[in-house]
């Protein structure tokens, strides 16, 4: 890899000066209550909502891992980048219920729809999942990227980036996160877009790239007999994970809850869906380009995860190389900032405030800042453990999500679509699902210690995509069956929280929150998703 030169460092320095300047300006604004600190006063426009959704999704491990998938013959995982249609579900299906309920967090919504037990369980599960997956994995992957780009030791890169990100998240709250994420999204898209263009030029164009790697390489749909990525379980499990991540996860939903109203929130989700289509071209294709250049003898790398940084350092000219490096740093920081703030929100509003209901608003904001420091500390402490994991960190993370998401997705979907689901059905699904999911994950980790052909080995050996699909069906069944053993929720409790209990007045208000252009933009996103799915299939090869 070529190192960064003086001009690259100037570009990176200018980027961080602008970023910290914006963060400082935001920090000086009013943040006297929880709505200001955690939801930016619910006063953010659609452009920044959409940009924030995109930036909080794209982390350094996402960038490097997705390019690694492109370079490592894992094209079926492209389907996770075609979830733009699920982002539309957030704005069109889920947001009206969240906005009407006036909640800050997803566990708070479950309390309104079911009872306090659901709120407690989801809060605890979410915090554990964030610290053990999102925080720790992002820190680890970010440390690897920073050390590779800047030529500094892994520990220094990881700690410095975490401390800097944690500092402006603690001081600035959600408003600082949203404003800086908007800048970061622009830098990331611009830098990766230029890299894709220059990479295609270097490899000889799209036609030459297909000839080099072979047209079959681009097929994302494999037969159901495929041991790794059978297409039907892949589609079902990725959709379940997508609904959990885009429609019920605090990190993403918190972005649309910062909007001025439902109209701005929905338009933000539509804009976020359009941006979500970009990673296919910004990160996956550069990975394939890096593979093509390697096959042509023009580039060399050892691991597919090195494809993006090696391509960037060899293809980009001075200055632009620094811009893309800044974009990668931006991706890391925005992901960490999103998780830090969301963990802080969950702990403060769903745990601390429930234990100390009489605490004043200023004390809650202070507690949120302390909670962020605590999450930063736990993330740093987890780094030594993460560094001992295998090289398959990206796919391991997807495995974990396939085991975490089904019970949560089932409860939220049934909660708004089926008014017969009650609190006992929800709590049985959440707790039972948590036990089943983590039992499967534990068996998978211990798989090598079981005798081949034994019952435990057979369970551990089930393909994670196949398991995810059946697991979701089981969670749906648990919620329905348990609910039927107990009385149905009262109409008063369900008012405005399910499709069956939305009043005519609420329906009229919702219809007035969108126009024909919102519908056209949404349909366009769905058409583009279908076009990409067909393009990356045997039908187009």
C-alpha cells in the first residue's frame, strides 16, 4: 500500500477542523432537556434525517467488509444492501405509530403497546447486543482501518478515534450526531464514488471487468441446495434482519424521531432509502474491481478485506486519497457516535428514569452523558477479546443479528398488524426468543467440541440462514399461541397503536402528511431494487 503524503494529511486535517467546528457550534446551542439532548428537539429536516440514517448505517467495518464480500466471492450477501424497500417501510408503516405515541425509544413503544415488562426486556437485550456487537466490532474494525491508513499502531488508532467520537457525542448529544453525520455522508459518498469511477477506468471498464472475473461471478442467487447461501432462506432471514434493523432498532429509528413531523420523517426515510442503494456501487463494486485488477496482475492483496484500502491507496491521486481516508474515518466515527448516543438514550430513559422517575430533566441529560462514557469504556475493554476472534468478523456479526432479530421483529410486526397479541404473548416471544437465539449461537461457538453426528452437533451445524427463517416462524407462533391463552388487550390500550384501532381522524392526518411526489419517489426506489436484483442474477448473465 502507498502511504499518505503531505497533501493527503492537509485534506484530512481540514476535514476534521470543519467537523469539530460544526460539533462545537452545536454544543453551544440549548440542550436543557431530554428532547433537546436525545432527539435534537424533534426539529430536524428530511435531508439531514436521511443523511443521518445512511451515515449511521455505514461503518468502517461495513465499508471494508462489503468490499471484501465483492472481492471474496460472497455476492449473495449483496441482498443486505438492497434493503432500501425496508427503509421505506419505516417511513410508511412504522413511523406514524411511533410518532403518534410520542415515544423517545423503541422499548418505550413496547410499554405503550404491551406493558412495562416488555420495555425492560427489550432495553436490556438491546444494550447487551449493542455493546457486544455494534460497539466492539466497530471499534475493532475501525482500529484496523485507521492503523492501515495512517500507519500507526492499532491500539492508538482505535483508542484515539473512540475517545474523539465519544467526546463530541457526550457534549453535543443527538443534534451534534445528526449534523456531523450529514457532513460525513457527503464526504463518504463523494470519496467512494470517485474511487469506483477511477477503479473502473483502471480495470478497463464494466465490460472488461465482467470478462475478467467471469459473468457468473455477479450472480447473487444460488440454488436452495447451496450449503452457504441458499436463496430462499437468504431472502427470508435477510428480510427479518432488515425489519429489525431498519424499523425497530433504536439507532436507526431515533433518526426519524428527530424530525419536525411525520412528513419530514417519512421524507427522510425515503431519502435514506435512496442513499441506501449507493453502497452496492460505492463499496461492493470496488471490491470486485480490486479482484479484477488482481487477476490482471495490476494489484496485489492477501485478504479480501484489504481490497478497499489497497485499491484506494493505489488508484487515488494525492489529495483525493486523503479525502477517501477521511471518509473512512467519518464512517467509523458516525457509526460509533450513533451507537453511543442510542445506548445513552436507552439507558437513561428506559432504565434510569424508570428507577428514578422524579429526577429533573437536567439530571437526566447529565446521566445520559455519564452513560455514554460508560459505553465507551466497555467498548474499549472489549477490544482485547474481539482481537482474538476469527477473520470472519463481518459474517459473524450477521450471524449474531440473525439470532437476535427474529423475536424482536415478530413482536413489533404483530404488535401493529394484529391487535389480538397481548403483553404475555410479547414477553414470551422476547424472552423465549432470546434464550433460543443465544443457545444456537453458543452451540455454534462450541461446535468443534461436539461429536460429529450427535444431536448438539446437528443443531450447531444448521445453516444460520435456514435457522433464521425457521426461528422467525417459531417466534410468530409463540406470540400468537401464548396470546390466545390470555384475554385480548382493551380497545383503550390499543388506541392508535395498531392498524385496527387507528381513528378516522388519525387516518386523515396521515394522508395529509404525504403527496404524489413522495409516492413516486418510493415506487422509484422499489423499481431500482428489483432492477438490481434482476441484474445480479442468471437472468441477466
